[in-house]
C-alpha cells in the first residue's frame, strides 16, 4: 500500500497505518525507518525521474496531489474549489448505496468481538502496568509503552485481536480521514466498497 501511495494515489497509504504500526512493533523504529527510507526513497527517485520526463521539471506528482488536497483551511482554494459538504454526506451516501453492508461495517467491532477481546486484554495490560509503575518514567521507552498498549504478553487473544484490528482498522481510518476533509465525493469511498 505504501508503494501505491507513492506511485499512484497518495491517500491510499492511509490504509497501511495498521500494518506500519505492526512493523514498528516487530522490527523496531530504526529498522522500520531504514526500510521506509530506502524503499520509499528509491520509489520517489523513480517517480521524480518519470515526472521530469513528462513535465520537464523536478517534481513529485503524488506529493503535489497530497499538498493540494491537504489545504483544508476555509476559503475557495484547494479542494474547497469544488464544493464542501457536512460530515453526514458519507453516512447518507453509504446508507443509500450500501444500506445493510454499511450498517454491518459500522457494527463490525461488535460483530467480530474486537471490543470484548480488547477489554479482556486491557485488564491483563493494566496489571502489567501496575507492576511497572515503580520504574522511573525515563526507563520506560516509547516502544515499551506502544507494545503494552497494542499487545498482551502470554494472552491467548492477542493474535486474534491483532488480526481483527488489521481487518477492521483500515475501514475506520479511511472513513474518519475522508469524513474530516471538507470536500467530499463518492469516488473517494471506492476503497471501502467490498
């Protein structure tokens, strides 16, 4: 998805956030950043080369798309040039076009038991946090905090929760991001369609 975000439509990279967090937890921050820098830098170099051939100047077209659409401040420039809608636009649109499927997608955290499993895991994590509360804050690293928030040591449910979150989180991240953007179009939701 990161490759599609660099070469194609940059907003698709939003869907890679759950996988990126998992990679940070598994490989560590430095290794993850090194991989992203090497692979992302190489892809950006190729894109800049291709864009130079077509536009006769150095630019990164996906970055221009991202910056143009990120201008969410008021006014008539950027994405607001084509009109803005309230947050309810996508709710109405998805209910009209995907009535039952949208309702099931909204209920998916309950239907897949992610919330109860997260609640069970939180109890185990909170016991672990009480034990580590005697340590000074400087000894607790950001990675340790992230690991304790997203996983459970020795818990049977941790792999199930991770898999379910990988399946459900992209929908919610995408939906929240594009609901926040003032300019809304149905074509922005094609990623959510089954």
